[in-house]
């Protein structure tokens, strides 16, 4: 997660988080901003393409949640977590983000599986409450960094639900 945060900082510091034509983005310098992550060449190319899509479709975030998510998933390099993050954080629409930490925690609570299974397992009790979704996701990420990311499983409160 630290590498992702560093790449985002690099994008912000370079002024690339603002709305601008994607043709202005040059791949070589963009790759340098992602060098801290794996597959930086591939990520730079995909980010450029996704950026072009958003620039050419300025009203895309106005679509209903389901339609927006399906459109995003149709883009090369956009998976479930990325699509759901865009829906929640960029479009400011209610979509719970299931990331690697969430899946790991669901596994510790007895629900191993894909994004859909994890989402059903959690049965998020705050439908439509976008700020609460954001806060819940942020808390999961922070908890995951402190415990899952540091392999502190035996200190984790969720481990009670796992038979060792």
C-alpha cells in the first residue's frame, strides 16, 4: 500500500491529478512516477487510456451506480476494486469497496471468497450513506495496514473467529 500512496503523491506533485487532456500525458515520464510500484510500464499505459476515457466522457460519473460500474469494468486495466473506488470516491456514490484487506479480514471471520461473497458477508448496514462507506473503508484499510500488513494475526481481534 505504501508504494501506491507514493505513486499517488508523485501524480499530485506532478500536477497530474487535475483534469487535462490525456494526450498531454507522455508515457515515459508517467512511467517514472509509477516506478515505485510493480508493472509500472503497464500501469502508466492503462492510466493514460483511462484518463483519455474520462476526458472524452466528462459526464461519465453522472451515470447510475450499476451502469457506471459496468462501464468502468469494461475498461482495460480496471478491476472490481478500482471501479468501486471510482464509484465511491470520484462519483461520490454508494458502493462499498472490497479490497485485499477487506477480503483478508472476511476470511478471518469465516467468509473466504470473491468480492460479491465478501460484500454479502459484511451486509453493510449503511445503504446509501456515502460518507459512512468512505469512513468504513478507510478504517478497514488502516486496520489492515496495522495488522494484516505487519502479519500481527495473533493480536488481531478477528482471529478469535478462526480455528487455529
